[in-house]
């Protein structure tokens, strides 16, 4: 076969492939529900599959990172094919809130007020706590301060890790600004920066670095540790520490979802949210992804302290919407480029 | 004088025309120009989008630009790009020569292996290097018995970013150079040798000038890759300009400021291209009338041992090391009871995406490359520069531009496979363009003119005369785009048809959530699957 015929046959093959891919898939009776998921496939695919089975509604998911999907939704506007936006954090949902339809009250009623948007445009699906992950070879819980302020002490110089680009970290800073005020928050940030923290790109590299002993402690979300324990075993030298100090030190946040106003599949979308808030799905998040349930009556994982013990009740997530102010502050102190 | 003798070699040097606005070239080849114009219109879409968005930015924009740290970030980015480009040349030049012109033992194997680091997504690559070489990585832990638990020197900052990006990007130059070495006319080197030059002199004075367009084209790809790079430098804690752009997208959902900053990146790209046009040399070097004969293979003799060591060192650190960490993750996870998901569908999607991207980029680049080489002038130069902007912009910018135009003006096409292929063409056109341009520069236009003079229509001349001669260039263009598209993320995630899952997407989502075993399986498959087409190409080139 000559080079030329190889090229031509390759091209013909490609055309056939494109045509095959473009032809409409076997038409099913029910219109599929389209979800843009900022939550990783590893975490949510099993429970979405379960929804398909119980509801009979076929689901198509586009996985991506929360901010990029939010930007996509903003560019798409009214023409978005998405019915539901399932986001990693309230910041992503807040960015697209003008595109979201209000959720009916009966859907939201099982969820505690502080885990949902006051205007009902989105609802929390699972909870995550901000914790300190520390290296167990170098530290014990007794060595750790009771609140975030303690980490500005010079004894932590060169021992800490943080991820200023991470959305959950930024929400924690917003909580500081709401509770402490701008001035004290700035002092805290400057105090940490003076301790020369290692800068990471996200939570999971921080946990990896703490486990390896590269740093002694880091500010993270609680559930990453359990992934490491699962893959590396109990000998992984890091554990979570839930700061007992209250306020921003004991923040509990949510990953949540909202329905696009432009969706022509509202009924199915509501069924999806309803299912995600059902005891079955909530138990899945509690058991499989080590997160906190957002409804009553679901058992949290035995390795997690129950939500009620976290001293976290005093901050309303809806008051944490000023992301822009937080980003500006982080830029001013030099934590963000 | 040997120099004088050399200058009388039958080299034909065509001066590029003076910068003059002339419409004559359009009339000579209207169809080529029409095709090139179509391609350029497509490439311009993201820039139009960026301008629209940047106009929407408020007064805060001025603060962003006046921020003194921005200039420092730009300088840091340029420094990294220059350093990486330099070191990749040092790696790729000997590798390309050894795998095309010498009797290096296991040459075919090295050919395939040395190109494969290209498919490792840089974010994942950085993660793997940190896992192994980090201050307390696997290597440091393995050495605990000797070092007493000390940390290794920091991999973070400039040095780590430089090392990791060098190891992940040198194949861009390697692929371009290999094609150029394969098309060299041995007659020139033989003539120079017969005139009393030493082999070293021949290399510097005859061989290197002939492969220089390919070297510069590859170097350009590396420099632009570093400019738009985000994932690896974020992991390795080196603030580059693209990281600033991403921060605006990710943290403040501020598309306007991000767009304005991206336009700065476009300007920076044009500057790099201008520099490239200075180093590229004026005019083209073409071999005299006859079709080049097969290459003479240089016997390495005792030099083959250092040559082998060099290959082992490069392939070992750029491919075996990351693959080793992946294998370690996989085995550790499986032992701990991790369950792997089936990946057959992802393999199919990745091959489809990479294959279509390669073919479509090749078809789109051919008319442009032909014009750039055969009708140099202001118009073709402009078209070429426009083509490169698509490669220099961060993937998320291109993806969002197509999301905007697709969802608002081409809804039936939106998030379909043809749309994804269009995105790939915008992103990777310049990869194919550089390879084809270097290949065409080595073809003597007299041969084409002779065929035309014998009454053959232009298309027939192209297929019968030009195509066989630029074959190595075409294969290297296909390989470059194929491998780069296999690891592409932002456009694939946002623009693919629903449910279209590639191996790279599976790796990315698993790594970011610390599912290491589930990341390792698709990553290893990605390397394995990519090596098959490369092996086929290598076998063909040796049969030729």
C-alpha cells in the first residue's frame, strides 16, 4: 500500500467515524437529564447511576472543574443544554445564580437552613468541614492550637501548607472576614505568610505532603485524608484535627446543586435534586465519600465526629457570598497572583 | 580556503521577497488562498471573543495592568520559556541525530520511547515527578536508610518547573528534527567532506543549517507551550502569566480581566514569533535538482556506549520514571482493594479524538504551509502568525470562545464531534504547520515546476511529486498533533459530545480527588495506546 493510499484511506475512515458519531443515538422515549458536574466522576457517578435506575430517567453528565463549568454556563446563557449544575462549592453556584431557577420549598424543607441559598436557587447536597491535617510522626493533637489564630505563632514557621487558589480555602477566608472583620483577617493572612507556608495547588497535594512529612500541618477539607488512608493504608502518617475553637476555625461548607432556569426538563431535574436529598443518597455520601449528610437521620461515617459536635452552628453559608472581596484581599496580601 | 569552497556548493538560496504589499500571489493560487483564509477565520474566532470580553471589563482593568507584579510575572514566564527551550534543544538535537543517522543499538525502540513523554499531561507529569523526586517523595523515602530521613533538595520553583517542563516537552523539537534529518540530502555532506572538512565541521556548517528551520519550529512550539502552561507550574509553585489568567477565571469568575490578560499573552506570542522570524534565517535552503538519496548511516563505534547512556538517561527520567510511579500507584491501590472501572470506551474516545485532530489539522495546515513556503510575502506571513496564536493561548480560553460562538450562533453543532475537531484544529494547527513548513522548505520547487511544465494539473503534482517528498514531515505533523490531542483537557471536557470520556479526562479527575490507582490505570493505558501508532510510523519509515 502506497503512502498516498494510506493517507486517503485514513481520511475516509475518519469521515466514516465522524458520521457514525454524529448520527442520532437510538431514540429513547424519555428526554435525558443533562448534568454539568463540577464534582469528580469517581465521587458521584455511582449515585447518579442509582438515580437512573430508580427513576427510569436517563442521565448524561459533563464532568469538569466547577469554575470552568460555571464559566461555560455563563457563556451559554439561555442556550445551555444543561438542566442541573452540580458544583463543588457555593462559590461556583453563586457565580451563575442569575441563571438558576428557584427550587420549590417542599424540595428544600428537609435541609437545614444554613446549608441552602436563602433565595432557594441552590441547595447543599453534602457537607465538608475545614480541618487541620497534621503529620502524626511529628505532632499530636495536643501540640495543635485550638483555633486558626494559633497558627500565626512563629513556632509554625516553615511547617505549614495552604492552597490560596482553592475555593474551600477562600470560603474559609470569607468566613473570617464575616466573623472577624477585614482588619483581623488581613492580620491573620499576613501572620501566616510571615510563617512562609508552602503553597499548594489544592487539598490533595497538601495531604500527600503532610503524610510524607514534607510539611507538618496544612489547612484542608476533611475528606481527602480518607482517600489516602484507603490507598496507602492506616500507616499513612497523617490525621485530621477538627479545631474546636468555633467560628471560622470550625467551618462546615457544602457542595450543592441548582436547576438552570433555561432547562426544558424541570420535572426530571427536580426529581434528581429530590433523590440527592433522599436518605439513600445522603447515606451514600456519608459512607462512600466520607462527607457530612445535610438532612437529619443519616448516620455519619464512624471515623468522623458527628456534625453536632463540631461547634459550627454560628455561620450561615449564605453570608459567605462575597468571594470577590476575599480574592481582592488575598491579592493585596500577596497570597494570590 | 575551505569556507570559500563551501560557499560554491550547489546550494540555491532564495531570498525572501522584500516586504511589499502585492496582490499578485492571490491570483496565482486562488484556491489555496481561499482555503487558507477559511482556516485563518476559524483561528481568529478566539481573538475576537477575547476582544469582546475584554471590552466588558470595567475600570478595575487598569489596576490589573498597572500592578507591578504583573511585569515581574511576565519576566519570570519569559525566563522559564527561554530556559526550557534551550535545554530541550540540547536534548532533542542529539536524540534526533542518533535515531535517524546513526547505528545506535535498538534504534527503533528509542525512536518510539523518546517521543512518548509528549502524551503525559503536564499537570499529571508534575504530580508524578513531585511524588518521586519531591523533598519527601518516594526517592527520599527509599533513601531514608542512608540519609537518615533527610529531605531532598526542593523541586519547587524555577528549577523544578524547568526540569519537568524540559522532560515533558523536548519531543516537540525531536519530532520536528527527525523529519528534517530524514530528508537531508547526503550529497551536500559528501561534497563538504570531499572538500576536506572534518565531520564536525560538516555538521555545523552543512547539516545544522539545513535542519535549522525544523529546529526553530520545534523550539517555537516548546516556548509557546511554556507560555500557556498552567497545571505543572501551579503544582511546582512557579507563578507564570497563565497562572494569573487562571486565577481570574477560577477564583473570581472574572472573564473580562482574564480575557484582557489573555490578549497580553497573544501580544507576547507575536513577539516570540517575531524573534523566531529573526532566527529562522532568510530564505530557504533547498537541495539541488535530484531527489535525495537514502541517508548514509554513521557508525558510532565506541561512541555508541555514551550515546546509549544518553538515551537511557533521557528516556529513563522522562518516561520510565513517571510510568514507574504510575505502576507503583496502581499496584499499591489494587493491593488495598481499589476497584478499577472499565476503560475500553475511554480508549476508543481518546484514539478517535487524537486521530481526528491529527488528520483535520494536517488538512487545514497543508494550504497554509504551501503558501508560507511557496509564496512568501506579507499575507502568508500574517496567516502563519495568526495560526500560532491558537497554540499559545491557554486551552480554557479557546474552549470558552468556542462555547460562546457554538452555543449562541451554531447551536446544532454545539458540543458535537465536528465542533470538538474544530477546537483541536485551532489549538494544534501550528504543530502541523511547523512540521510541514520545514518539510516543504527542503523540497526543490524546480521539481514541482518541471512536473507542471509537463502538463500535470497542480493537485496531481502535489500528490505525485510533493507529497512523497514531504512524507517524513507529514508523519511528524500527524504524530505531534495526535499525541498532543490525546492529553488535551479543557476543550475536550467542555466541547465534546455528552458522555465522551477520554483517558486524559479520567486521569485528571482521579488525580485531583486523590484516586491514585484509578488515575494510574488510564494514564498507563494512555502511554501504551499512544505508542502503537508511533511504532507503526517508525516501522514504515525504516521500510521506506
